[in-house]
C-alpha cells in the first residue's frame, strides 16, 4: 500500500507518493491561498494527481497525510489557525476524507519535518529528536520516544518562540527576543535594514538599497560567499543566537539529535561556527556531549515525506 | 502493598510511607553528605526506619523510590553526577537493592516532584505538566502523557538552564542568562549583593550588611512583607524573568499545568504579579489561555511522595 504526503506551504504545495522506503512520485504547484475553498481545491488537486501517479505504477493508495504551518488539532484534524492560509477552525480532515475516500491525517508542517528526519533523514533511528526549520520564520518539531510530541492542544513545539534574549527584538508573535526574532530569515533581513539605516556600506547593502523588496537572506548569503564582511557579521550574529537556542533545547530535552532544515540551510556555513561556539559554551556537558547537530538530508521532500509517514503510521 | 519514598536533599533527607493515596508515615533527618558511604547509610537508615513504621501499621513494603538532585541514569539506577552529594557514577539502585531486598528506583528529585504534582498535587490528573522547583537553584520536571520525561540519558528537564537572557548573569553551570541565574535564591542573593555594592540603602540591606552569610531570599521576603521597596523590586525582577521562562516552556510544551514548588514559594506573592505579566505578554495565545500556573499543594512531602509514586508505578 502506498501513501500520499502533501506539504501545504504559503507559496508552494509539494506532494509525494511513498511506497515502502521509496518516494515513487513527486510534484510541486503554486498554492492559491486566496480563500479556504482555493486552498482545499489545491489540496484535492494535488491529492488526485498523486493518486493517479501511484495508480499508473500499479500502486493503490489508502491514506493521505498533510502538513500545514499553524496550530492543528491533530485528533480532530482541524486547522485551528494558520499564519499563511485563510484556514480558521477548518475541518480539513473531514472535508478531505469525504472528497477522497482516503484516511486523512493533518498535522503541523514542522512536526512532519521532524518525523521525516527521525525516520528517514539525518536523525534516522533516533528516539529523541528536536527539529528546527530555518526559513522566513523558525518552526519546530519534537520527537519523543519515536513519536511526534503535540502537547495538550497540538500547539507544542513552537521552538521559534522560545525566548532567548529577554526584551530583545520584537517578534511577529508579539513577544520580544524569540529565537525567530533573532535567527530567522526575517531577523536577518531586519539586521540588513538596521545596517543600512546606520549608514554602513558594503556590496550587500548596495544591492539591498537598490531594491529592498527583492532582497533576501539568500541574497545576503551570496554576498557573504563573496567575502562581504558585513554580510558575514550578520550571519554570525544569527548563528550565535541560534546556538544559544539549541543549547536551551538540548538542556530541556536531552535529545539524541537536533536536525536543521529550511531555506536558510544554504547560508548555514556562515552561521555554523558562531552557532557551535555559543552552543558549546551554553549547553550542559552531559547532554551536549551526547547530541549530534545535523543538517537535513531530505531537501525539499522533508515536509511531504513526513506527512506521508504520519499517514502510514497513523493507520497502522 | 505500601511503598517507601525518600527525597535525598543536600541538607535534609525526607522519607515517607505511601499506602494507597495516603502518607501513613513520614520522617526527616539531616543528610550526612561527607562521603558516598555516609550518603548511602543515611539512605539505608531512612529506608529501615520507614519500613519499620510501615510494619508497625501492619503494612508490608515491596519497593523504595529515591529522588536525588543530579543526573540519573534511571534504567540502570546510577547517579551519574550530583551537585550536592559525593556520588559519581554511583550504582545506587544495585547497592540499595542488595542491602534491603526491595525493588529500588532512582530518579532526579525535580522529576519526582513533577510526578507527585501530576498524580496527587496541584496538577492532579493532568497529562502534560511542567514543574519548577524554585529554591537555591531551579530544578525542573516534565510529565508527558502522564509519564516522567527523561530524554536520551536521563539528563532532560534542566529547566533552570534554559537561557532566558543571552549574555546575562553568570550561572553556576558556567553559562550566562539561565533562568536559574535570574530567578533562583542564588540570583536573588546576587541582586542583594549588587544593590549593597551600589551603595543603595534599605532595611533589608542593613540586615544583609550586618551578616551577609546569614542572609537569604527568605530574609529578603520578610523585608518585602514589611514594605521594603528595594526588596520588592528585587523579587519583581526575579518574577519578570520567571514569567518569561514559563512562557518559553509553555510555547515549547503546550502543557495543561505548570506547577511551582520549593523554598521560594513563601516569597512568590512578591514575584507573582511581574511573573504573570511577562508570562502573558510572551506566551502564545492558544497555549497561554489553556495552561494553569499553580503552586504546589504538597509542601515538604513533594519529593518523597513523587519517589514513592515512581516506585509503585515502576513495579506495576
């Protein structure tokens, strides 16, 4: 039996078909996030496309897993709140089950990434895993005793909203000094803005000032690769905070593995030294010496793969 | 069948006999922490005394639970490292089992407090509970799905060593800005020292300067009760950081309950307002609105009671 995994992103929706340990089909489309209906038909379309792909390979499909950024009530399959989609108390599981006839399971996208890493990725085989998705924001997933940890209402693992620097920069969540406000793509962009406002000069800032809206952490990464000192400094600051955040998580969870995925991975080499330094200075020895901090090995498949694994494991 | 619970503290050792839901005997002695042998005989003595107390009541005892501050390998019953006792890689379970003939279970003391709160205390019946012991240091315990969470090596739940204020005050663990360095008895004492060094004046500081070694957070609490502005200010600062730390934990765990115990509870009324304010400002709404933050209702019994519950539940 094959299963379908879908990762509903703010701009892209990824789908895969998982058969045993192999991804036998994958696709990617733009997400139409204009309304709840458009999001649901985007999901149904991807589901139908993946099902056809499976059937062309002679595989029948019995379940569909779905990862979405936001607060999810996993038991009921309801999206309580989603930052990037017009889904509010949306009974996504019920709706998709009625439309497809498949068993459908819905969970937070970073939880799904954590599950994928623990089963088939960098943390394969680990019982205790903490995952961070480093992108525009910072998402988190926790695997405890081999299973996704969701907390009392499915709102757990908001690891980007651990406070690392009290009274620090304002975060999108309204609090100050969250890890996300210090080490995410948004935080890096903010440091670029601040450097520009302070009148600093560098090739990266020139590109930023020419077209601020087109600029991104990835663009800054290219300048850092080319030797731009300011760009490197900004990544090191983000890495320093990230290492502190990871140390807090390691002190709290004593995990086997911390895995990192997301759009910022391509810039991680500029953050890594500062990250590992502050991590080592901060984490408790016994946990620090046990844990491995690893990059995701699953690339763009990570979210959809986790969703497929969730579906398969929830069925059995 | 009754069980024995022992809480081995740095200065006091508490023992209880638990029968059903009732503590039918309790005792308390000084801990002789001069050597591994002295600690073990202190434990054996308390165990024997509790066993006799049970037998006088016509109860037979089949297990003994033990809580110790430190890193514990629960499966093997080995105390890897203990801050207040000369136990290093000590096979406490094996030694006590050989001497007593009872089944013995050893765990971290703050884990035991968390278990007691989840079963019979302020968090009775909750599946997801986070516990903080606020004393000289800050200990932590986590209950997930009704069970103690220990992590990969039993070193989890070092909640006092979450970083709340990066590059903040130095902690005993060597890191900076840990919750323990901001909101514990030691942190409060440090603020008193700093206020004295800064030449500030208040009745609390007069008492402190007259005999610094005799001074404590409890003494500061008496001055705050009497209206000492500086004393109140110090507690409010500690409460502010504590609220931020609790918010981080709530964002990470989405628990039903956060319970607080320990020597500082007597001063909590001076910290509470600032604690709840920073907690509310910082925690994510969905988790914040669900969780209850509660004082322990178990008093001095909390650690020994948790140890007894651990023994009973580990047997069955």
